[in-house]
C-alpha cells in the first residue's frame, strides 16, 4: 500500500512552531491549494490543507514558513477523530519534506 502526497500552495498564515527540547520541534501550518479547473463562477476552487512538519531547521522556518510563501510539501495523509459533543474528523498531511519554491536572488 502507498500513502504519498505532493502538494504546492501558499501559506495562509505564519507557521506555528512548538519546541519540546533542543532536538524536537513541530511546525503546523495551512496551505491554500487551487484546484486545476475553473468553476462556473470563473474562479478556481481552493482547498485548505493542514500540514504537520517535524524538526525543520529554525532558519528554514523563520525564512520560508511565512504567510503568502509558496511551498511544495511531500508527505503522507493521516486522519484522526475526536469527540466533543459530536464526532469531528481531521485529515492532515504529515510532511516528510518541505521545499521553498520562490527563491530570491542571492539565496
């Protein structure tokens, strides 16, 4: 069986990063991914995908995981559920790799 996804989109907000100790940190962010067709209203529908990335370098997070940055993310989809008055399902992409796609001159 294979669970592999590759997405490209823009961050909807700066990544939130939590550090557990010097060697473990997790970054959470959402990317907006346009679909590949134009709807009846002449707009492209957009999906908002939640990303979970472990142990990205601090320099990478501070430079590329900012609102509006275009990134490519490779990883696996995972779903979970929780119950709070009713059952809620969450699907996230757990990133194996995150790549910046817009380099500026001199970087």
